[in-house]
């Protein structure tokens, strides 16, 4: 079994985390099915289908025929990741992240004493699952959220047709796909595209990143994009842009230093979403596919992409169905307003290694070699190295941060105005 990849956020706002190795017997699927049965042959995987009615007529035709958009079950979110309610042995409900990037399901250490050693009778989305055992690990620590109790992976949901409707905050599980009901969802364009996928512990889809053809891993547990270093290097060479360097990222698969940048566009099946914030990951740490076409692994397809569509994963047809929401611009809004400071590769002191030209930090007079003591009164000494780059970001453009620095023993305060300095290049 390949190492479990759980590309979740390390804070409530952003980041990535990788979960520990999965146990092959973590859960059993209903009806004798297997999550590894999903997918289609490699030669058909790149075929996109477009057999729906026109955008103007699809919803009206389905409604006139007596079909209705599925009601589904409530779905919350954590930094964009879908969160569902789970009953275990009649207790709960507990909050689990549904992560298409997790082959197996797991629970937080704090939940284990409440539900015992197993086996478990589990209810999710109106469906019953008999689960012999759950993997146990620090889910809350990885997500940096005290409200999440576990993760639902492909071992439970993999044999059902799963639809995620972020717009209505609903989800539902089907044993067969009710296409007329999906077309009756009037809040979508009603012109779906189906993309064949290959399942190899994870779901892989063909696509493009700024014109580079390759393969994505479908990952509803990833708030931000995550791309191999080699692909990020190609993007930066072809289209230079500002980046934040040396972002310390501790993870179960290994600690690494990431870069943060904005990718101008990701595409699958002719559907393009622009302005995707992404972090780099060492190529050796991501579960890349070896497709027969020889194209590279591009990284994960994150919630920043997925949330623009009503998504249905159909393991029996071997396709992911995407239907864009009506009036959706298919472009992510800027949410990461930065001071423009990259820090050195140190986990003991926060030292400025470089600045984005023209950024608020440069304008405020901060220089390479300055040591960051505090930001808005929060000291770097009181937080871990992972948190330091996020301290130097704001939630709104033109927000001012009070940055206290030490320069050769002399301390000074600087009013640093954050900006949308990580703009992607126009293409």
C-alpha cells in the first residue's frame, strides 16, 4: 500500500499536511465492493465526454420531466475541504473531512477513547458501513483544527457515486447515477463534462497546468494546490513571477521547504480555473502516477479548483463529472495578501532572506538579514517556524502590519502594508 497522502491544510486558512501510512484493513466497503475497482483503462482515461443538453435547456427539460436536484445531506467545510457528519456506534455526530486524496479513513487520537477499539457501525450520508477498525493519528494537529474528529477516505466512499455540491453545501451517495436529477440542478450551467480517471490508490485525471500537459491527483483534502518542484521550476522558467521561498513544512512523510506562488490556470477536460495559489513539494514525496503516455505528474487538483463545480465521482463509469456553477467566473479571488518577505531556512530565528521587489516590506525599509522579532505583537519565539510566513500575511489588501525587526542589535518598528504581490502572469 502506497503511503497515505492527505493534502490538508496545516492551518484553518491554508497550507498542506501529509498523514501517516495507511493500514490496508482500515475499513471495509459495503456490498462487497472495493475502492480499487474504480477507474478506467489508461487508453481511455484522457477522453472527455460532453453529451448533456444545452446550458439553456438542460435544467428546464429535467424539471419538466419531474426530476429534481438531489436534496443530499448537509456539508460543512474547513478551509474549503468538505466536512461531513458521521455517526459511530450510534454516537456523535462527529465531524470528518472527506478527502479524495486519502485511500483509507482515520480518526483523531482524541476520538479513540470515545468509540472504543472496534468493530464499528458507521452511518454517513444515509449509508451504513461496517468498519473493522480505523487508523489513528493526530488529525487535529495536522489540520490545526480542534473541531475535526477524523477523515473519510476512499475505503468508505470509493464504491459509491459521490456528488459534492459546494454551492448548496450538500453531498449525496448513490448506487447509480441519476443524470436527469443532476441536470435538474438549476444552479449549475447544466452542460457537464466527464473526464476519465485512472485509480491507483488515488484518482488521477489528465489535464494541464499553464499549458503543460500531464496528470493531476484529485484531492478534495487539499485547500491549496501542491506541485512537484520540477513542475514549479518549469513554470517559473517559462513565466517568471513572484514567489515566497523557504516555507517550513513539517509532515509525516518528511519535513520539506516549500515555495508559494500563484499558477495562472489549471485545466481538465477543457474546463479552466484561473489564479490558483500553490505550494511546491519535493517530487519524491508526492505519489506520482506513471501513465502510459509518459506525461508528467502535475500535482494535486485542489479545492481551489474543485469548488467551482458540482462534482460527481462515478467509479462504475470510471469518470469524474464536472458541471460548473451558473455565473461562476472560474477564477479564484486573491486571498493571500503578503508583506513580500521570504525567510531563511532556519527553525530557530526568523531572518529575512529576500524581498519581493516593490512589496510593502521593501517599501517600509526592511532589508535582507533583518531578524523578525514580532508581527502585530505576536513574537516569532512563541510560534513554530511553520507559522512565521503566515504571520507576514494579511486578510485584506492594504492591511498594515506592525513588524518589529532587529538589525545588528538595534530594534525598530516598521508599518508594512500587505498587497496582492503573488499575482500570476497573464497568459
